[in-house]
C-alpha cells in the first residue's frame, strides 16, 4: 500500500480506472473486474460523473459502482474517487455546479462520502477561490474527505495551492495527469510543483490507450474502440522502440508488457498509483501483477532510454 500525499488514504499501487464500465464492459463484466480487483488486494477505484456519458448518455460508471458497493457491502474498505467538471449540465467548477454535481455522484454511488473528489479539468472562468471554497465546504460537511486536481497546468496548480494556504481552505492533495512511457510531458515544471508541494500523482492513460500492452504491431488488427488512436504511436520515432524494450523486459521477467509499463510508471518520482482500466478479468491480471513488480535499475534505464522521444 502507498499513501496519497500527506493524507490518511492508503491505496493499492495500481488504481482501477472505470471509464469502460457501461461502455466496453457491461454490468456483469464490470462486477467481475471489481470483485477480482478487490480479491487481488486492490482498494482504489477511480471514476467520474462523465464516464462514459459519451457512449451511454448517462453516468453509467458511477451507477454500476454504486450498485456493486451496495451489493458487496464493502464501502468502508474502498478508497473511492470521482470527478466533477465535464458532465453535460454540470460543466465547470462554479460553486453551484460543484454542489449539484456532488449530490448527483453521491446518489449514484450510493454512499454519503467520497474519499477523493477531483476537479476534472481546470476552469479558468471561475476564480480559484470560489472553486476551492466550494470544495472546502464539502470537506467540512464530511461529504468529501480530500480533494484533487486533474489536468491542471503547473502555474494553475501552484496558484491553487497558494490560494488554499492563504485562505485556510482544503488543499489539493494529488494531481491526475496524462503520463506514461510514450507521453512524458509531465516530467518538468508540473512534476516539480507536485514534488515541492508534497502531492501525489495518479496518472491517467497509463497504458497509452492500450498501446503499451504490446499488442499493437505493424500489420496487426486490434478490435478495440481505442485502436485507431493507440496505433498513432506506431508512427512516432520512440513508440515502436518503447514496445520492443517493454517486450524484452517483460519476457525476461515472465510477465506481460502492460505489467512492466505500469511498474515503470509506479517507480517514477511523485507517482503513487497509476490508473489503468480493464474491460474483463483477463485484462485485469497484468494490472494486479504490476503492483508486486519492482524493476531494477538496469530495467528502468533501458525503458527510460527507449521511450525518450
């Protein structure tokens, strides 16, 4: 288990992403994935009110998770994270929007509190003091335990933290951002802010839409709604080179390339728990294996050098 920032949230080293629930994973498969994740030691479930509204027209992921939590009766053992700011009808981070959105999420999740509530995307049209004031009120009321920032740039994250400190408001404890072996833009000013301020990182798209599973090769057809975008990495200089290194390390270890990709990410400075999704139990197994996989210095170096653009 790892601790998020300076909080009391102790989480499994790989968070279960659930944007596929209700989309490419129906309720039965989603329940099976959730059960297997918990049985494998997992406790950190990440969702959003907008998952997967683009496909189903409703917050299906939260609905499925809420039903599962109620049926299993295990809410107290789960670190539950969801997000506000991108769902049609409750877009942005204005105080009234946040209040409406959180009540909807609590109802769908069938719980009276959220462990980690993310601002899904920065809202530059709303003063940070207003957003943070609204989130602080939720913390004080016990509806939210901690808050996090998703998809914030370095200057805005630093400013938000200063606003919280100056006004005595709840503080972002973690950042969720795009980061993986073939997307390394986080390694700079943004990571410096996270490290300096004592936050944790829980990266999304940890497997680059499935590209880092190693199944995308020239001439190979993959049946996945993400295949077209994942295959774009084949046209980069470092994409194929990264997969070759992943496969080589994974073969030597007797694990899947996805496990190695997640283990590399989990070993990076500031990263507490990469987020990865699975549409069935078969796809979940490499995620669980990654939690116990510790790469040595040579393996980390090989992957680091192969994946640099």
